[in-house]
C-alpha cells in the first residue's frame, strides 16, 4: 500500500512571503501526484497534478510543485502568498487502477 | 453545470434517526466514492463503487450502507445515527483506469445531536 506524508500540520506565513508545503510518498511504482486545496467550509479543489513529463508542474493561483523521484517528494511552493491562500492543503497519490491516497493535510495560515 | 453534486448541504438530526445523502456526477466517470472528514480535517475513504459494483469497503460500521442505482449516482444511507457520525461527508468521482484524479462534491455537513 502506498502512503503519503505531510510533515507539517500547520504552517503560518506572513503575507507576500514565500511558502513551501512538504509532501513525501512511498511507492516503488509509477505514480500520479496531486495537490488539492480546501478553502473554509468548501469542498476539495484540484490545485495541480503530475502525471508525466516535466517534473515542475504549475497550477492555479500561482502555485507550483516539483516531482522528485529520487527523494519521493512532491513539495508545493508559492513565491508570494496572499491572505486568500489561507486554506487546508492535501497531497495525494495514486497509480493506475489503484486507490487514491491522501495525506493528513497542512493548514496554511497567511498572516497580514 | 455542477460536476459532482450532493444533497443536502447541511443535515441536522437527532441520535437514533436514519438519514440519507445523495450524490450525482455528470462527468461520465466510472467510479464514485464516499469520504468522511472529521473535525481535524482528516479525510478517510469509506466506500468506492466502480460501474455500480462495490470495490472498496473500508472499516465502516454496517449502519452505513451505500447504494449505486447507476454509474452517475451513489447514495449513502446511515441507520441509527450516533454522535460520532457528526462530520463532513464528501462524494467524489474519478475515471479509474486513468490517473484516478478525484473530483469532489461540495460536502454534506452532518450534525447529530
């Protein structure tokens, strides 16, 4: 079975500062990787995904993530955060035909 | 044009009651899911149906019974509701043979009093 680890449960960051949310996964096979965002009292929305090709993936709202196969990581970054980025962020992994695995989430709080 | 819809959005009920949550997707996906999100935001998969057949059935009390009348619908029925059932329940759908990217509904906030 695969697993997804989000080491940081809470990340406070000042407005306009850069942020990195960490995600590591355990898998010995080809995987697909995702980041979802959940704004307060809303459902989960896809931020970005890695399926194949370039290891640097750009998503919505200025976020990007880099797939690092050797380190089995898929960290999410944004160079300058806004108040509106305050939300819960979930990393997830799947492989063809298999179950979808979510991390435990990282709560990003942007401080004015 | 909503891709994955759930009803109701909020559900407040008393212990011991029976309630249902409905889910519909218009994406043509072959797989649908129910997730439970607790107060700590942990997402736990409960059930998964592929082409109306149950493929994932995690350790969930048998008071919870999913029903899939067709590929586009997956309903969740809960008997004898307990306080611990209070949570947000999310429906999702995906195309299993591809990347399995999950598309989520808006959630149903269930409060048991």
